[in-house]
């Protein structure tokens, strides 16, 4: 009898479902099964589970050799607050989990044997919420509950890795015929389809981190071949997200709490968070004020009932952003005087700054080009050249014969920038009709092999 009872107990134990791994905030509960797949995203107020059943939602997946690998096992060490996911081929991922009042944070501590891992994918997490979806902010909600995701550092990108250049599609998803197969060509919008995406059943929330330890050749900026240089940012390690669920009326409050708890930027205006400040959405007057007309410009702003005056082009060049003497002959002192006048009249001044462009007349380019200037790619000289040679022989043409979106047709060799007119159509590959010492740089002789 005892033997039979023992046998039955062992048999039942063998088929017993492992206990779920449960994490909880003050307002929501998120649980995983023993394989690392989410089983619930529950509103604690109504006890409603909003996790979609139409799609499996894995906490983390790994992209290896162009294939996405899902975890096959999960184990949580509560004392260490560490979740370990097991993957095929013996790989593991260690994730630190923190349960906070407003959110759960997940930080990727380590991926074993990560040399071949191109990226780690958080999600996509499917939820049945669909009344309001914030693609960029990363939320999906109905009238009572919001589920959301936030990237907690620069290396973690909200969105799905649609493209190798990490430019996410700027399309109005609500004009799409099929949410599961987004197509370009529909209406362009300013924002991107990123951390949240509509689906047939509701929405998905997602983020990812790319392994940037090595140079990658990708499509970018209208070029079929573009070198994305390696970045020494620790690779996959350190990627982190926050997941949360809260009453819909407290969505912004919760995002603000996450920013403060995680030490993220939390800009304020007059002491109030910019996301809730009514001042952030007020109108402003665009007018090119200068040292001589600033009083008149301020008067126009006051008559219009505006508290912000905005200069459209105050700089001599983009790059170093030196003030234009046409507007500010006394330089920074002149601009400071304008700011002080505006402050006395209750008006704030602003300037238009395009920080991702550099003018060719800027000191980063001329007369000595900075070695850090972004490059599409490179090749080497197969023959030495003197300072006047107009046709230049290179080993490979791949990065030079891409003429779309390549107005300058420029190459940098040492401290010289050379502009070329065209590329030969067959070997030996040559840059033809060159302008030497372009943009005020100094034409020089260059040895073979550089």
C-alpha cells in the first residue's frame, strides 16, 4: 500500500505544472511560465488579464544568424533578483528584475557566448488593449487600464528592428490594410511606429538592443552600402526596459514616476514636468531678432499674447554653432543682452538648432577636416597621387558610386577633402574629374595604400 501511494505521488509530481514566476507593482501583475513566456498582464483593480492569447509573448529573444531564438527555460533566483533564461545551443541570459511601486524594471546583465548574437528583443508583448495606442510613447489602453513599455537607456530602442539602420517606419498605421504586414507608400507622418504597434487583437509593445561591437555594412540615407561603425557601449549588456500597468487616468503620472525612479531626463518648466505643463503647448513667435531690433520683436510678441520668441537662423555655421555677426556683432555678450531684455518683459528666447548637420564651411570641415567626420565607407589608393592629380585610382568603388543622396561627392584622405565628378564603370576603378583641396582644405600628395 505504501509503495503504491509513493508511486502515485511521484507520478503526479512528474506531471505537475511548475509554478509561474510572478512580478507585481501596486497596480499590475506580470507573470511568466517556466519557458520564459508571459502568461498574464493583469490589472489588479479589476483582476482582468489583458495579455493577448493570439500571440506568444516571450520576455526576451535573441537574434542569431538572422533567426530569432526564443527561450526554452526560465529560472528566478529571488534572493539575487535575477532571472535566467535558457536558449538553444546552450546560451543563457541573466536579467536583473526590480519590482517597484510604479513599474517593473528588467536589465540584461549578461548573454553567454554573445559574439554571434546580433540583437536582443524585448517582446513583442501582445495585449488586448486597443482604444488608444501611443506608437512612440509605448502604451496601449482602454478607458480604464494602460499597459506600457519604456526604454531605460540610449542603447535600448523602443520599437521592432524593421531595418538594419534602426530607422523605423513613419507611416500612419491606421490607414494600413493589414496591421500584421505594414506597407510603405501610405500617408507619411512625423512620428515613427516604435514601442507600440496596433494589431488585429489590440497592440504589441516592444524594444530591442543591437550588438554594435563590430562594423556593419547596412542600407542607410539612400545608400545601399553604408558602414555603421562599431560602438564600444558594452554590447547587449546593460539594456533595460520598464513594463507597467496602471489606471488610464494615471498614465502620464506613472511615466513621470518611472523617469524619476530610473534617473532618466525629467525636464521641467517653472518647476512642472514638461509633459503636464500647459506652457509646453503654447504658441511662439518666429522672428529673427538681433541686437538692434530685439525690443521691437519683444513688443510684437507681447501684442500677440505670446511668451516665447524664436530665432530661425542665428548661427554662422552648423557644427560649432558660432553666432552670426549679422545678428549678434558682439557675439555671446550681445545674445546675453537680448535674453536679459526679454526676461525683464516676461518673454523667453529660443533658437533653431539642427544638431545632426554640419556645414562645409564649419571648422569641423575647413580648413582641416576633423578625423571624426562620418563616412559612408572607405577604400584604399592603388596608386600614389600628387597634389594636382584629377583622376584617382581606388581598390573598390562600392561606397563611391552611390550617387543618390550624395550631393558633395566627397572623400577624405588625411587632411584633404577631394570632390569627384563620377566613378569609372569598370576596373581599374577611378574617381574621375576630381576637385582637389575642396572646401578650403589643402591639396596634398598621398601614398599608395592609404
